[in-house]
C-alpha cells in the first residue's frame, strides 16, 4: 500500500487529505502531521479582527479524520529527507521524542508563521502588531 504524508493539517492539508481519502478509498495510507491537535478555519480569520466572528468558532478539531482512514500525527516536522523518502517528527503522538514517517508521496502544506525579525524597527513596535493567533491581544483592539 502506498504511503502519503501530508505536512500541515490546516485547510489546505485537510482538504487534500479528505479528497485523497474519498478518491483512493483505502488504497493508500494517508497521514497528516500537524503541530497542534486543532487548526484554524483560515478564511474566517479577518472576521475576528473586525469582531464579526468569535475566535473559538474558527477552531477546528480532527475528531472525524479516522472515519475516512486518515491518520493524524501531532508533532513538529524538523526534517524532510527526500532522497530516502522520510519525514522526521519531534514530540509526536507516538510518545517518543522523535518519529520517522516513510512516504511514497509527500505533500507540503505547512502554512505560515509571521516573522518580523527581518523588518527594520520591528522589535520596537512588535507589541502593537497582532494576529488572530493571539486572541487576547485581538480583543484589546475592540
């Protein structure tokens, strides 16, 4: 059986995982690796900043992924070895510090993380910037 590893369990990663599960119907082992056991419904993020949506309403869990045969691994991918077709995961759901996932096909949908360190002067004003990942600071804007 072919092994498909999807790095990133957000809208893109789960969309691909669900589509593959529907089309392949058990003919491949599909594993999604995400750093958390939840993800944010991305298109709703701007609605948080405007107060049109509640932060907790855009969080999605993975309760139903097993129904389609999708396996979830919660952990941080710290290395991809394309020559040997391996993904290295730290602090994973397997209970050990490091895990290695073999794959035949790899899909990378890790999402984004804002890093202002390359912006001149950012360190002076970082506290004024906010994202929907920090609901406490978002609420201060209201």
